[in-house]
C-alpha cells in the first residue's frame, strides 16, 4: 500500500510539472499547446538517449524542449495565436511517428530500457521514496521559478498579451517576443517532466506518450484555475485522486469488469470537472493580482 | 490612402500634431477618423502615404515600436484589460521595464521590486489625476463605461507619451467627468504632450482644441479654428448628409 501511495504521489508530481508548463503557456500567455504529449516524449527520449545520466540529462531534456518550443512559436510569431495551437498538434504527431518508426534512434515500438535512475545509489528499498523526493524537489524548484515569473512584470505582460494582444502592442509590448519566451519556457518544464518520467519508469516506449497526457494537463489547469500555479497543483492532485480512488470501485460494485471500469473512471473525471466548473467557474484558485498596498508605502487616502 | 476592399476609407487625409497642441479631428460617422488613427498608431498599414514622428519616417514600424517612441492611442470602444486590476493596467504600460525580461525578473528581484514601486507611485499619481485612485485594486472589468475611457487615457499617460491619439474619449462619460477630462487634456498639453482628439461632442472640441480638421468620406474637407470650421457651408452639408444617409 505504501509503495502504491508513493507511486501515485510521484505521478501527481510529474503531472503537476506538466501542468505548470502548460499554465505558463496557456494559463498566462494564452497559447494553447495541444502537443504536450510531444514535448513530454521529447523530454523522455532525450533523457533515455542522453550520454550523461541524472540531473545533466534532465538539463538536456529541458534544453531540447526549450529549443523546440521557441522554434514552434517563432514559426507562427507573426500570425494569430491559433496557428501555434494548430502547429503543436502536428508537432506531437511528428514526434509520435519518429518515436515509432526511426528505430535506429528510438528502437521503435520496443522502446528504450535501462534509463538510469538519479537515485540509483540508494538501497533498492529506498529508491521509490528517494525518487519521490527528487521529483518533489524538481517540482518545488520549478514552482518557485514560475511563481516569481508569474508575479513579475513579465507575467503581467503575458496576461495582457493573452487578454488583448492589440492593446499590449499599442502599449509598446513586444507581443511576438513575449509569446516565444513563454512558450519555450513552458516547453522546457514539460520536457523536464518527460525526462523524470523516463527516469522513474526506467523504460519508455511510444505507447506512454498518447494524447491523454495532453488531456490531463489541460484538466489540471482548468480545474485548478487558469493562471494560478498553486491551483493547478491542487487540480492535478484532485484528478489523480479521482482517477485512483475510482480504481477501487470494482471492490464495491461487483458488476464492473476491467474495461467497463476504465471507461467509467474517465467519465467520472469528466463529470467531476464539469461539476467543479459549475460550482467554481474560475477553477479552484484565482490568478494572483498585484495590489497597491503591496507596492506603496502610502496609506490608502 | 487606405482601402478596405472596395471602400476607400482614406484618400489624401493628413493630420499633423505639434508638441503641446490639441488638434480636433471631426467628421460624420464613417468618415475615416478611427481609420486615420489606426494608420498613425501602426494598427493598419496604408496603401500609400507616410507617418512621420519628429521628422523620422515610422510608416514601416509596428504599433509597439511606435508606442516606445512615444506615440500612443486610445480606443473608441474602451479596451481595458478586464482581468487585470486598474493599477495593473497602468503598471503594464510603464515603458522600458526591466522586470519584463525573464532573466532580470528571476535574478534581480530587488532591482525589479524597486522599479515596480517607482512605477506604482507614478501610476497611483495618474489614477488620482483621472479620479480612479479609489478603484486601483478593482478588476478593470468592473469599471463603468466612462471610467474605462479614463483608464485608457491613464494607461496612455503611463507611457510618458509625446503624442496621444484619443478616439472619442468623452463618449459614454458622465458630464462632470467630461469637464474633468477637458481640464486634464489642457493641463497635459501645457506640459508639452500633443493630442489628436477625435470627438463628436462639439462642446468639448470647442473647449479644448487649438485647431480642428474635418474629414469626410476619407478626404480632408476643411481645417482651421473651431469657429471657422463650423461656419463652413461644406462642413454643415457633410454632417447633414451624414445624418440623412
Ligand atoms: N475593418 C474594416 N473593414 C472594412 N471596412 C471598414 C473597416 N473599418 C472601417 N471600415 C469602413 O471604413 C470607413 C471609415 O470608418 P472609420 O471607423 O474610420 O470611421 P469613423 O470616422 O471613425 O466613424 P465613427 O465616427 O462612426 O467612429 C467606413 O465606411 C467603415 O465602414
Ligand atoms: Mg471612429
């Protein structure tokens, strides 16, 4: 049971990281990324193929996704934001095809095994917990960095670009440049999550990177509240709680077999999000605001 | 010169604004006033003609580059950023913010915090001036129509502009606030900012404009003082024609 809980907690941490990346891209900058599974896969394969293990491999995964994110955003920098969203779909498909068919690189459908764990030095019994700690450390560090950015003038400019890019431009903001930065940085965070995924499972193959990865990330951000990093971690947590707790339904309702249960669980998650959005249309938490008392030593008149 | 498909929206229209001067731009509905402001602000690219700022040709610059050079517009239908607070709307417009660079935001927190405090002090002073100080921490979406127009002006001022293009700043603003607006525009002009003012409220035009240009069907129709222009037979006809149509 403990091992099961540690596994779930690790998966929540990874999902939260993906959500953090999407929250920067879509929550703050308004750039929908339907190719999250592609970035996640690139991160995972980069780590699996990396000549160096551990943290440096994760750095490579982030760099690869940073570059790809910047490239996709640059390609569409002079167009409406919707074009970027369309390109991301194509990007994920390209990544899927490469991972399946370029056997010399990715070993095709057989996948890549023996990805070294960053906590391999621990005694075997302690490795799951050690990895959870490692993943939580990465989550915390990413959260801190993204939270500083969200509350900074950079984050404010992104929110302006998201809500009305014409106004942002007439106020002197470099709309294209801001979008490229946000998309690339968000991509790097998703790449980090993908890299951790590879290190966690130590074995990856193309079937792990389907569009359900993308769907969960959007669910976490929507449930948590677009623009709020804390909210989305709660969102990712709730979705996994719902997904995993429904696993035990078959003990309660004897009629359910495996396939029925799998379908039912996804339906329950969907229903849960609908219910949440009816009760709290803006998600669990609102995005942070800058208030004058935080900025001014003066008392309100 | 600017065409929307078959519609010739601008043809030979021109507008010059000197520092400290308030130029009125009037004309019937559909005359092309907003279109002319859009061309000046860089939101529309004209098929012919040029835009100059301080003698430099800025026709090929985008709106952001023009804003950074001190040319900024407000919108006829206020475009507040509703999910930002009133104060954040102004802070956003502050020019040359280091905190908008990712690395500075992450690695120079104290510098960025000091910059934010300085900008906030200026933003709050502007909010006091436009009568929105009490609304500083409200979401801009909650402002009344008139207050949103004032916010547009405040945001423009935050840029330390040299030329401000106002598109019907008084439309939908309550009469006492219009007086406030008139006083403010004169005050700011005295500080050296040039204004182009598109407005249907003729009392306001008469009150604040140094000179007036009339546009009809995209072409310049008349120019001069408010009295000269309103006495012009062709101007009266254009307005009546516009109403009859
Ligand atoms: N995006 C567009 N596409 C096609 N036609 C347009 C567009 N924008 C404006 N027009 C047309 O160009 C002409 C000038 O419009 P413009 O909005 O500049 O007028 P205006 O003088 O600002 O009028 P108002 O006083 O009603 O604000 C009108 O005939 C209008 O219908
Ligand atoms: Mg107009």
